[in-house]
C-alpha cells in the first residue's frame, strides 16, 4: 500500500513533509477510513503516510476565553464521549460521536478524520455544521480559517490543499439559553452508516426561539441546512403543532438518493421523523437521555493517554519496526506496508488475532494498542513502532488462563470459535474499566464484536460470571 511511513513528533515535521511530497503523502490519524480506502484501491498514488497520532497536545478539548470550544486533530470520538466539557458545551457532537461505529473504532477514529473523509453520511459533520464550526488549516505557506459551510464542494470533496493539515476545529460553546440535539437513523443499533441524521441547535429567549439551526446528513451530496424549517421556528415556542410543521419543512429540504439501504422517498420521510424527534427531545429536556453517564470506552481502568513522541521515526520498506508485544520487545524487518493485523499474524506468528471482515466491522482482530482496544485490521503496522501491543496470547499469566477465558469455557460461549479471541479481548478491557458491569454496559462493550453462531446469550453470561470471579 504505502512505501514510507513517518511517525511524526511535531506539526512542523508534518508540514515540511506535505510541502515536499504534495498529494503523494497523506496524513493518517486514526486510519479507520484511510486504510480501508487504500486497501480497496480508492486512494491511488499515495507513497507515504504521515502519522500524527503521537504528537503531543493534539488530543485536547479546550474552552478559550471567548467561550469557543477547540478540538485538536487527534481528538477521537471516544474523547468527545468521555469529555465533560464536550457534553456540556457541545452535546450534539458528543451524541454523534457516541453513534460512530463501535468502541474500538471510536478509540482510533478522529473527529478531524471524519470531517476530512467528507462523506455526507459521516455523523460528526452534521452537528458541527449546526454549531457553526470553523476549521483552521495550516501549511508552510501560512494558516487560514475556513467555515465548515464553505469547506465541502461535493461528495468527499473539500477545498483543502494537499500540503495543508487541519490543526483545529473550533466553534462557539453552547450557552445556558441554547440547547441542541443529534439523532441518527440507521438500519441497526451499532456499527451502522446513517440512513439519515439530523442536528438541531436552538437559541431561546425565555420560551421563544430566537435562532434555529437544523442540519441534515445523508440526504444530499453534502450536509445541508433545512433553511425553511429554521426560519419557521424563529420567534415561535415549541409545541406539538410547531414541531410537526418544522419537521415537514425539514423534509422538504432533503434531496436524497435511492440505494440498497433505502429509497429516496423513505429517507425523505425519515427526515421528518428524526427532526420531529429531535425537537421533541429539546421541548421535553431529554436531549442527553441516550448518552450513558458512564459510557463504555474500552480504555481500561487507567484511561491512559497515548504516549507521545519526542523524535519522529521513518518506517519504510526494509526499515525496522521495534515494538513490545505481550510484554516482550520484538523487531520486525518486514511487514512495513501491512496492517497491524497482518504484521501480528504473518511476521509475528500470533494467529490468535483473526481476520474476519478486514473492514473494522466484526471485531475478530481486536487487540490492545497502548492500552486501548482497537481493530488491528485498520491500524497501519508501522504505528506499532515504539508502542505497546497486547494480543489474546498475552492474557494468560503464570500458566493460568484469564478469568474471562475460563468463563467462556465454562459457559460454552464458543461454537466455531473464530470470533472468540476478539470477544475475549473486548470483555477483558471492559472489566478493567468497569469491574462490575451492568447487562447494558456489557452489551455496549461488545457492540464492536460480531458472532454468527452463539446468539450472544452465553457470551454475555460468561462476561457476567467473569466479573464476579475477579
């Protein structure tokens, strides 16, 4: 796929590489979109990946003196979910981040990457557009600030130049007289692409709406505003009649297509439904009801930050990848152009980690990278350089199986066994984070893992039993 890979230690290093390589280089943060697109041949001509995931300070969510919220380019979806500041000052964004993929995907996928992929079905673009976000783009030529409303030119097309890096996402934090909501409609409860999504931000004076923003995703080539519905809501109060009329006007703004997931007519109808639900939630002050107070992140007990780099490293063809796997330092002299999954299986001969879908959908390749559960099929192998990796082979200690492994055996939570290592890895990280999880938390922790044999009941029982043994 790629020939050279830089684990960058500073933004200046990144910008210099982009200035030299132009469109032959791409920045990789989480890689959950880019790696898959490269494997499918959708991104051609890329010779170098520049990894920014270990540059110090890029994973911060901060509030400035002008009451603007700032998201660094390495803020992941789970950072948004876990952040008290994001929940209070940008609830629609936190709600959207919670809907993205699975815990493993949310641990790697970044909000910046979601924006730059530019799909109209990407969840976080819609709330950020409603919140009036702006993007700071930087290159060796200088810096510019671009409103998100001007950033997209079509499906997966932006005005960003090949030598630019997105260094900041910023927008006014919600104030006491503002309330917001995000709703996603998809064909399943997790690991699903939006069929329709909607974000609503309302500014009140007493009970009267003074300003309204309603943005719609997956119903046009880019995220769009439902302008007529916005205008209709201004100077009105929320009630059932007003909500119904605004939802109907929002439906009129949609320009969806028909595809294998739904017809244009169905999508248009669902715009009315989700807009009505969002406005009703705001009217009833139930905006945050779907976001758990203690969401499962699969970060483990310490909620550790990704270690940063003091000095960058180049890991191209033939250059060594030195990493720690299951507590032992290992050096690989091949496999630099592979994913972490294939590096572990082929170079490392650690075949417990499985390849199921190779698309980040099934969780069979779940491993721990710097303490967090991730999908190995979507992590470039050179990201392991200088990192800490754990696979299912590393769970047993002193000849004793991990309590989760024992429980899976006791409760017959295995049939064909192919998905089992991934389930065990997710369950182990869940119990590190929440030693006594509720059934709902167990379900949340396992949403990134698919089983086609067991029906999940024995798996959930095994995790419950393991939580009582520890």
